[in-house]
C-alpha cells in the first residue's frame, strides 16, 4: 500500500483530518514527528505537511519550520521525485523552504503575506480569516501530482483559515509560473469566474492564487484545506494515482533569479515622529526560537535578541508637551501590554523610559540600541500599523496622530561576516513582502 508521511512540527494541528483524507483515498497515512529518525523517511512514497501554527508562527508563518533539519531531508526526497504537499501552514513552510515555486537552487522567491480583504480598492480587513471559498483547476489535467486526474476548470468549495495566505511575488516570476502551468488552483466564484475582489479572493493573493506547484510538478503549496471536505478528496486521489502510476510530468525550468540582499538602507524616522522601543519583561520566546534555529544552522557564535519598534508620526513637531500624547497612546495598551512590556521612547530631546506610575526617566541610548548589529523589519504595506492608527484615532479618539508604523528590531551580536550570512539567507525578512533596514548607532 502507498504510504504517506504526515509531518508533525510543534504547533501543527490538522494532522488527523489529513490522515483521514489520505486513508479515505486508499493510501496509508502515518504521523512522522519532526524529531524522529530521519532515515525512516525513505520508507514513504510521499509527504504531507498539514496546517496549524508551527512554532506559533514566530518571526513569520512557516519560517522557523523551514529551517528545521527535517526539511533538508524532505527536499532530498523531493529531488528523487517523491511528491510533497504543503497545506496552509504547510504551504508556508514549503514556500519558505524554497521548494515552491522551485527556482534554481531552491531559493526563497515568493511570500505568503498578511491577508488583505480588498473590495473596490478599499481594505475591508486584515489578518486571520476563515470562511468557505471556491477554487478551480487552472492548468491542464495531469500538470502535477495533485491534479493528476482532475480536468481543467474543475472547481469545488472548501474552507480557508489563515492569517498569512496572500501569495506575493514579482510580476516576472508570476508570468513564468502562468506560462509553465504552475498556477494550479485559483480562487473563483460559484460560477468559476475569477474576480480579484473580496470575497471571491479571500486574502488579496496575486492572480487569485490558491495553490502553486514546482516546475517538476511533484511539490505543491495550497492555502485552502482540501482535507476538511469530501469534495477535496479529488486532490488526494490524484496523489494516489500519480504515485501508483509512477508518473512523471514534463518539467519546466524557471529562469527567474531571486532577489539578492544588497546594501541595506539606513533607517531614518519620518519628520515629526516619535520612536517607541518595546522590550519584554518576561522571556521573549520568539527571539529565543529564532536564536536556536540560527544556531542549529551552524551559526553558534551569533546571538539574537528582539524588541518591537513603533514609529508614531505626530500631526505637528514633537515638543515637551508631546509626552502626554505618547503617554495616552502607551496606556491605551494598543501598541504594547504594559503589564509585561516596557516602553522606551525616543523624543527629539532624548530617550525616556516610561514607568508604571506614569512618570518618565532618562535613559542612555546604549541601553536600547546597543553595540549589536541592529536591523528593523517591516511589512511593505504595514497593515498592522494602519489598523492600530484606526483604533487609536477612530475608536479611542486620540488626537494628534498622523501615522503609525510597526517594525521589529532584531539585534544580532557575533562575527560580522556570520551576521551578514544570516541576513543574506533572508531569515530576518522575506524580501517579497517585507523590507529590512539597519540602524547606525555611532
């Protein structure tokens, strides 16, 4: 019998539905934990990485799991021609690992960014969203392992449940994917029509992309959940037929060259802005997880810490009187949780620490932006900052705020050449959905 390994990373939670769908398709699904003996993976005919929240989606969805040594073994099995399916969080892992879209060298070439529900040019909402959607097969039958016996234009209804499912990539790569037949499944309405607006497109994905395969056709990343509906069985049945027939599809080569990290720009705050650095009183599990993942890659002499960074642009030049406005923003608990986080605010006159009693204390900049290599990362469209601005000004009625920008401050210490290697690997930021800048401290 065909055996499928269902990969279990910490935080994944759709393994039982996935196994049920695999078994219902006439195959044998077995759970394979991330810390099991990798040599056992040779005994499987295919692999599925199910949905959930691997490593709590720390840093960005799927990124930490993509760095796990297990993924290197999955990649080697994919090179042998064995099929790999990533569903939802599994899709994010597959994409972050470079298996999809499958450019030369399996480099990062696209992003699954924060959802944007767009209608008539307006953003109706962002972040996690779950609903039922329609998708259709956009490419010829048999283009990949997961539409092996599915006719083109076949469509069905299935659920989505994710916060970062918006496919993003450069237009030149998209055109190659279309030409190669790698845009396997696309969001459509009940009549099969492609409409870019919400609700047909539930997350703002480019080209209404719901699933993308690699050039060989044996790896696919799909954001909706076919394992949660009987209609989705066609995908698992296609997988069964693909394996049982020992099929191979015509491979298409991608000419696209991924972005290389060039000289980073230096961060400059906007005019009339105040910077708020937020540090956790408790252990920062996100930073510890990334630090462990980087060390597991061999960078044992690189240490990583993190702070949140908010840039609040005021309606007028900041003055001593601006402290009251910033105090009001901090106490709203919209930008931080004052019960477990500390706010350090950079005013034009210098850095101040905000104390629990509402007072301010002077503080040296070296205590916040130290001699580490300091990098600021933000999403290009910064939907979080836009959302916080709306909450502060419209719901809470706080006056005098013009813009709010959310960034993450990553602080790396260690040999400069090793730090640069970490940056070049796109670990801190996905260049297709995020931008990274450095802070000069001297």
